[in-house]
C-alpha cells in the first residue's frame, strides 16, 4: 500500500530532540495505528505503533530518538487496510511534511506540530 498522489501539510520546523510528538487528529478513534516517519534525505522509514486517543489524536513516543538535523520527514498514519487523512488545526492532508532544525541549548521536550 503506497500513497501515490498526496495532499501535504507543511509544519513549522521542530527540534532534533523530541519526547512525545503530537501529530494531529485522524477519523479513527481509540484505534491502533502505524505512524511512518520517512526521512527524505536518507530514504529511511521508521514505523512506530501507537493508539489514537478517544478524539482521534495521534502521538508517538520519540524519547531517546534524535531526528536528523537539517532534514525533512514525511509522516503518514495508517492501519493494515487504509491510510488516514491527518488534520492539524483547519488543515487536512494525506501526509505531514516536518522540517527538523537543531535548536541550540534545547532539551528533549514534547512537541505538537503546528502549520506554517
């Protein structure tokens, strides 16, 4: 299963050290999903499993993981049978494009994605 034509949401840059990344909401409530982080620079995909909240909020635990500085990640959310549209505020798309920057003196913290 692969996304061919996609609508993307571009977010504000995030720091390299994130404890919990809150991505956005999907239509599946309290559902086990896969969150795919595809690094566009390296071509590497990391897949996380998580359960959406009762409101469809998708968050993943990235503690102990450092995102690659000066790169961009494409994020998608799916189950075995379907991909979900992701909503961040009033924006909706098939995938989220998340740039990463190093923030001097930053410590690992929780991040909620925001659109530009």
